[in-house]
């Protein structure tokens, strides 16, 4: 069975919230020394696009 609309919207909201939090941290790292942080942001953006 698939996910309900409520579950999908909740999942999307959680991804957006985490993405906002990570982007704030990424602003403090303009030289991209923390590669893991920037890779995780890219993955979350990809998941967000897939869910749309």
C-alpha cells in the first residue's frame, strides 16, 4: 500500500525543516570544508524533488 496524503505532507514538511536547519549551518561553512553537510543538503533536495 502507498502512503496517505497526510503521511506524504508530513514527510515533506520534515524534509523541508531539516533542509532549512542544514542550510543555516552551511552558510557558516562557505568554503565547503564540511563535505558531509553539503552532500546531505543535496540528497534532501533530491528527495524533496522526488516527492513532488
